């Protein structure tokens, strides 16, 4: 696997229960105050768990995605011509959307007002097209519905497309808003934390909690960014993907798939394990997956695994499913830029199955310019993104 030139990130935006914008995300993860609260968006009567990290006054998912794409493009300084040359990769839940789409500029499947009929079932590929037209993106579109690695897979593909010269610029967008169907499935499966707290890598952890997440980033070739005066906020230096093929739901206890993804990201970047100064872990606060991730880090980083600072920002903003990889990438980039590492909230004490240097109590200073952000999904899919400060 050959070393590649890092791909600049030139604009970003994110929304979660921590607030709107990249500054709100950074402030929230550094404060380490979890954003979980009783769900008011739908009825949770009869549910085992009734909390999630939801943002009040949130719009529909299509509208939130469009706003995020626009904001990221503005942050990147893209004019109409640059947008028209940009591809869109969209990560969100597969199948018909549960929320209606009504874009007035779309004449397909129209209602009386010329927009999409209220309540229309809109498939994700159609939504990608709507968003591209609404936001002025004229390049190719692609959709990702591969569960919790959807967004990170999209970022890896965007970097690959730019690296081999297929396109000069890609907007990656992802979104998940806590809704009743997925909430019910996770609750019925007893995956949600009954004590209302996410405790990654900690003794006494009981499970995950869901959270809103909508994000967009603009990746651009270094040459294209220089020609139009774009300023990188970070770079995607390497990426890796690997499967476990171990179990439909449980990860490989030895973490071999995730370890391969980490090693691949380092090889692509041409860096040794010692270059990694922080890991924003996938850790969801569940017993099996956190222990497996700790094992993966030991396999991939060797003796350094116990000395590299690790935290999972899901402990604060919750698990945004398909959008997790992009929300966590934005958070990791902001942490590197501002020189402070996020807190791992919910900590009760060490677990011998997770012998890692977990960031607890207070943020730590950044000591190297590179960080990993990891994601894993049911079915054994694993991704690793290696990002660097500009």
C-alpha cells in the first residue's frame, strides 16, 4: 500500500446535542458534560431507557443536511463555480426516509406546491440528488448506508477519489436524528445504557446511548486549494478499512479487523505508530466492543497502546449511527487545531480488559500533530482515519 499525499480538509460544520457549529462541538467535548436528556421528540412510554442526546428545535433531516452542506461550503470559501465542480458523498440511514422532503426546486414526485408531496417516501440516492441540486453541487453523487462506518467510509472514498485525480473536490455529508424506530430496536436489544450514561472503557459500563449528529466536510486536492486560495484546517493523511467476519453483531474479541484498519491507515500515511498522539475511539460503552477495541489498539500500536491518550466523544454527544464517523472526525480536527484532547466522560474506574491511557477528569494538551478516529459497525466492518494538523 503506497504512501499518498495528504488530502486537505478545507471546510467543516457539525450539529449535535452539544449545539450548532464546530466551536460548539469542541467546547462540549472539552467540558466533558454529557448531553443526554429525556427524549421529548417521540413517546418513550414502555421503553427500558428514555434518554438520548437530542438537540431541541431541530429541523427535518433533509433540511439539517442542506444547512450543514451550505455551512461547510461557506467555511471552505467555495463560490458557485467551485460548488458546481464538487462531488457529494452522503451517509445516512438506508431505505425510505421517515421525514418528508419538500424541496421547491425539484419537479419530480411533486405535490401541489411544486415540491415533493408531503410524506413522500424518499430513498437515500434520491435525497443525495435533491441535496446536490439545492446546494449547487454539480459533481457525481454517491450514498453510503453501511451503518456506523458509513461516514468514515465516505471520507476514505473521497480521499481516494481526490488522490487518484478523479475529482478535485468532494463534499462529504452525514446525518442521523434520533427517531423512534432505531431507538426501539436498540432498546429492545438491551444495547442502551440503563443508567443513562455512556462510560467508554470504564468499569461498570452498561451500553450506548443514541445522539443527533449532522455534519459536512469539504475535502479538496492541495493543488485546487492553492489555486483558489483555500486554507486547510486539517489533512486526511491515511485511511484503512477491514472486516472481522466474526459474528453478525459482536466484534472479534482480539480486535484483528480494526487493528488491520489502523495499520493500513498508518501505511498509507507513511507514518509509524509513534506518530499517533491521540485516538478518538469508536468505544460505545458496551462490554464486548470496548474490550475488542482495546485489544485492536494493542495489536496495531504495540507497547505504545498503553501510552497514547484515548477517549470516546460518544460519551458526551452520543452515538449518531451513520453520522458518527463524520461528527467524530470534525471533533478530532478541532481538538488538533486547538491543542486540547477531549474528555472521556462517565468514567467510574479502570477495567483490566481495557488497559489504555484514557483521558479522564480534564482535557490534555496535544503533543503530536496526528490523531486516529476509529469506527466499527455490526457485521464486523471497521474503519480508521488518520488526520493531521495543517
